[in-house]
C-alpha cells in the first residue's frame, strides 16, 4: 500500500562563514528561514527541518503552508529523494513524481528528445515506459521540430512546457508539486491546468507547496503548517489556514515590538 512516513525528521545545513549573532539576525531567521543554531562542534547550522512527524496515506492531498523559508521546499525535496535527512527517518512506498522547476533533471546541451529520457529517468520511469510515452509528450508540449534541437536554443517558456509535459506523463503514486512549477506561456496554461488536475485526481497521494490559498483549498483536504522547519499544525486544510493566519499575525506583532526595542 502506498504511504509516506516521517519520524523525527531533521535536515540541517552547515554555514561555513557566519556573521555574529544579533537581534536583527534573530528576527531575520524567524521570518525568512529555518532556525539558526550552533552544533556540538561550535559550527553554525541552519536547521531547515526539525522533529517533523507525519504519515500520508492514499486519499491525502496535503497542502504545505508557510512563509518563504519555513521548510516547505526542503520537505518536498526530501520526499523526492534529492535531499537526505541528517536526523530521523523518512520511509515511503510507491512511485514518486516531482513537479519542480523546469531545470530539474534537464541538460541544456541535449535535445528535447534526449531530455525526455533524462528527466524521466530522474523520475524513476523505466526506459520501455519512456519510449511508449514520447509521442504523447511531444504532442502535448507543442514543440514540433524544436524537439530535435538542444534546449539551450529554447525560450524559458518552451523549456517549462517540455518539463511539464514529461513530469505529468508519469503515473505517480506520490505526486509532489512545488510552488515554482510553471507550464510556460499564458496561452498554454488552460491546457496545462486541465492536465494537472487530471494528474492530481489519479495520484493516490499529493503533496503541494504554494502561496496560492485558493488553489490549495481547491485541490487539498489536509494542511501542514510549517514555521522554522517545524510542524505547527496538521489537520483539515481550512483549519490549517485559520491556524496559519493567526500564527502570522502573532509573528508580525512580536517582530514589530522587537524592532521598536532595537530602535529605542
């Protein structure tokens, strides 16, 4: 059975050169990124995720909610196998497909056709399945003769279209969607949104990070609120947004007070 399970999951990044701590740095770390702390060796680390626990099962459409730097993208990349935990465990069963930025798994010197194979391999798709899907991917991307050219000759929108067509062609058990995903130019978006909805509907588990509350509420039934790399709330998506809005209000009030004291 498809599932994802995290137990005491943590991800930290060492900072090789770090400025002296100050109240200003404290405010910055809480409002734009993970918790900054020293480790046992005296080095400064950013704790991107800390003591994260959850279980996702079929039927879960999970909204990752939080400000920039709260840990949403880091968690998605752990789920995709791009980042590895520095503490705790992450376990999953099922094929994972990731809709991240257009550059993920792409080689600018390779042709469009070659990049279908490369990106699909990153997504764990066997070669026979890739070969069966090439014609459909080319047709959906609408790139025609450009498919035989290196993607360094593509516009950003063309590259995004190809990446989107490849990623959404995969039958996924666990679908990961980052807020940075793009399907190219505006004229292509209606077609892309219809395809994305179809992929979401047929994927047993979906984990979605975005700042677009309307889209998240429409697509998701569960919300995880992240702040400084820790889960502050896990429950129904509307309740998650209510909690997040209260949390943001409290943080803003506290930070304005701290800034006032700093000025004084």
